[in-house]
C-alpha cells in the first residue's frame, strides 16, 4: 500500500529552482573597447560634418562677396555698351587691386557674424582675414577683341 504522500507526489511535477547569482556592475574589456570605438566613430563623423558645413558656408560667403562686387558695375558702360564691368581704379586712373581686395573683404565681412552675441550657440563662425585675386581680365585686353564681336 502506498502512502498518501507518495500517491500525491505522482501527480505533481517537482521543480527545482536555481538561484540567479547577483549581477556584477563590471564591464568586460571587449565591451569597453567596443563602446570606445563606436563613440570615437560617432564624434569623428560629427567633426567631418562640421568641417563640410564650414566649407559650404565659406563658399556661400565668397559667392555673396563676388555678386556684391559685380553689383558695383559701371552704370554708364552698361547703358552705352551693355557690358558689366567694374571700375578697378575706383575713381583713379590706374588699376588698384589692393582697393579691389579691400572692397571684396568688406562685402564678405558684412555677411559674416563678427560680434560675440551673434555667435553664441552658432557653430559655424567664419572670419574673413584675407582674400586673393588670382586672375583678372581688363576690358582693354587684346585690344578689346572679345567685345568687338
């Protein structure tokens, strides 16, 4: 004859409960290096975006400066000949490239935020220190051949 406890034990499944060890707060070296690698990649990409944005901003400032220079065209020359030309002597008798560069820097500088309060929170601070005019053409070059057509 079976005991009542034994008969009861046949009907139930016995479960063994394992205790879970306490989780330690340490990182493995592999996890630490992986996190470091991912963060360095993220911040490197962020820096690349910053440099590309500065390059685009500088290009826009140069375009604005050049368009402003061409807005100084000589009105009588346009009215008489239909030619957009700027006075390179700025009232003088000879070409003065330093004055032209000074005017170009002035136009670019007008579009750059230079004050402290304007740059607070602005990550694209660009300042125009110098400019270069590598090539230029005069209306009298080649005895004005391009304009005789």
